[in-house]
C-alpha cells in the first residue's frame, strides 16, 4: 500500500508526470478534481473547498474556524484515500500529513522561474506578465500554507526523498525514476503499522473538525494525542462550561473510547476585552 506524495511549484509540469506515473503503477491520483468530486460525501461544499484549498488557516473568528474545519475535512479525504494504499496525493501538504508513515515516497518538483512562466502562459493562453504574477502568488501561498499549517519550510530538501528539476530532466526519465523508486522493497517493508497511524490521524482530524465546527465554543487548537481510541487533550479554554462542552463534543465523535484531559481554564477573553 505504497503512498506517493507530490509537492510542486506551479508551471513545472508535475501534473502530467503524476498522471503518467499513476497509469503505469495503476495508482489512484488524488488531485483537486478527485477531492472536489468526493467533498459532498464529507459535508464539504465545492465553494468552501475552493476557498480554503492550500491556503493558510486562521482561528480568530467563528468564520475562520469554519474554514479551518473545512481544511481538516480535505485532510480527512486525503487520509481516507491513503488508508487504501497505492495512491498519489497531489499537493496539499501530503508529505507532511503522512508523517509517521514509513511507506511514503515524498517527491518535489521544481524548475527555473522563467521556464515555469513560459509553460504556464502557453498552457493557459495568458500574458507572460500575468503568468509571473500568478506563479509568484501561488509560490507564496503554497509556501505559506506549509509553513503556517505544518511549521516547515516548503523548500527544505529534507522534507522530500526525491527532487526533480523539470528544466533539466525529461518527463520520461522522471517517470521511470519514480516508478522504480515506488517499487523499492524498503517501502513495502515499512507498511507495518501504517494503517494504525493513519487511523489515529483521521480520528485527530475528526475531533478537531467537531471542535472547530461548534458555534458555541471559542476554540483554539488543542494538542490531541490518539492511541487506539484513547484520547489525550491539552490546551486552553475561557471557562469551565466551555471545557465541559468541549469534552462532550469529543465524546460524541465516533471512535473515541476514553478521554484524558489537561485543559487549562484561562479567562483570556477578559484580557482581550481590556486591550
């Protein structure tokens, strides 16, 4: 059940390579279109998907928390596909989402900036100056998403197993390299325990999503540790009532068996009102 993740700069031609690899390996390519097609099954609208996809989240207002919950839902979709194995997770921080899974092949695609501009302008039939602006914005947004959401530098080479410069290598050679790497026996040997890791990650995301979607809870992200249905929560809330309410929400999530908590009550709202 090998899992391939792809991180890409806009205009590198990564999608065509990912599509070719998926066909050769008979893997499922989980891209934006596939996520969008499955979104309604998870209660996520296409409009909200487009609004939050690969964008840094915020947790300040109730509307912010709804968007953060939608981002969590995207991750649950990715994790559900990953659990089945033989998938390519295209973008959306897949390499960071799958931390703890040894059977993941993490790929990165880069290319010369002006070459990316030329490719993107030709593909979209747009002016090169507009293509430059769009690519810079995309790089900034994707890099910001990884930095804010996963606390990692998007360009850090240690975050990837293989990096391909599509300005230097042909698609054919890149595809052959990826197919060979995906068949490495080490990935097969690392599959043990991966299903449990993914199940724990899914449950964490479901708990976070339930808390974020509560209109009556001024929730800031907890530290949530899951082990076979046993949950440990730590964080801060403004009152004992909110703490009890948060625990009830977590108890209602399917798969939760036992809860231990270290939630501190701090009346930060009073300080906020005085500031």
